[in-house]
C-alpha cells in the first residue's frame, strides 16, 4: 500500500519516482530488466542456467525466475538476484540451488 501511495504521489506531483523514493525506483528498475534467456550464476561462480520464465504475482510484480538446472526446473526468488553486466547473480550457492524443490 505504501509503495502504491508513493508512486501515485509522484505521478500527481509530476516528480520522478526516484526523487520521492530512490529504493522503490531501483527495485522496479531491477525487476523490469529481468528477461527470459538471461544467464543466472550462483554466488560461488557456477553457471545455474538461463531464465526460462519470469514469474509474476497477482500485482504483476516479478517474484521469481524459473531456470532449468540439472534437468529440472527450479524457482529462484528475485530478491536473491542482482545484475552483473548481462548476467544475473543469485546470492544462493550452487548447493543451495541444488536443494531447491
């Protein structure tokens, strides 16, 4: 609710969202940059795989990415991802990704 209020305030006031709430603008920007096909790397440098699907919640906010890892699909939370050039790096280690359901 608070995020929607900030975004609406920015619109009404004619201000850039980043001016009212830089963290909210950065979060929205990072999520918008996640695309199918992006390579995901673990925090210990292993190639996890390519993003097969971007998973959205009911509010159309990115919550996870689906990656084919070791012949199965795993879902990696977007909160663990950061950009490193063209690649995405998860804060999970290779072992932690192996343990995902």
